[in-house]
C-alpha cells in the first residue's frame, strides 16, 4: 500500500475503496491469529491510506492464518478508484512470496545501515530507516518514495 497509494495520489485518482485479503502460515500468521494483534495490524494498514490520501477510503483488511502455507504468503488486493472524467475503475492483483526470503535482504541492509549510523554517531530513532517498516517510529511519513528519499539523503550526508 505504501508504494501503490502514492501513485494514485500523484495521478490525482480518487481511491474509493481498498480491500486486501492476506493468508499465510508462518509464525507471523500465528501471532496475527490473535484478535488483539490482528486489530493492531489492520489499524496500521488503514491509517496508512489516510496519511497518504488525506481522506479515508472504505477499507477492508482480512488476515488469516493457514497452517499449510508454511513460510509462504498470498495477498489479494482490490482497489476501486475513479479515473479520467470520474470513470470508476478497478485494479486487482494477487501476490505470493516466501516470507523469510523477502525479509532476509531487508534484515541484512538494516544491520549494515544501523552499524554505519552507529559509526557516524547517530543515536535514538533512526527515522531515515522508515522505508523498512510498515509503521515506522519517529515519523508520520508513510509514502514509500518519500521514506526512501529520507534514506538516500542520509546516505549522501554520511558518505
């Protein structure tokens, strides 16, 4: 959402609704099977759209634990929006990925960047790492492109 929503905003396309169904079977799935944990995740996914669009389209997010999927996850998204001359349109996609393989390079980069920040003398919240997190601390920026620009600016600063 943090990468697609800015595209809709930049093209001045009104997103009327965004529905996302997610199924996965690893430990994340077990943790999110708990109603309190699931509620927190759904809230953060919904809040992101308001922060990018400045309004809140109708949303529905479902997250379900399916043990047989193991480390694999599947996400189906249905985005209903208004195109040119207010024409209603739909974008849908299904995405499948292996959670550990997706996370591994991100974790490696986080370690490398955090170590570099330590050598540079940075302390506390490292807000320039926002693009690595769905709900980053220390910043209200949820637009992935802008988050990545924060990282690039920091990298250019420290050399």
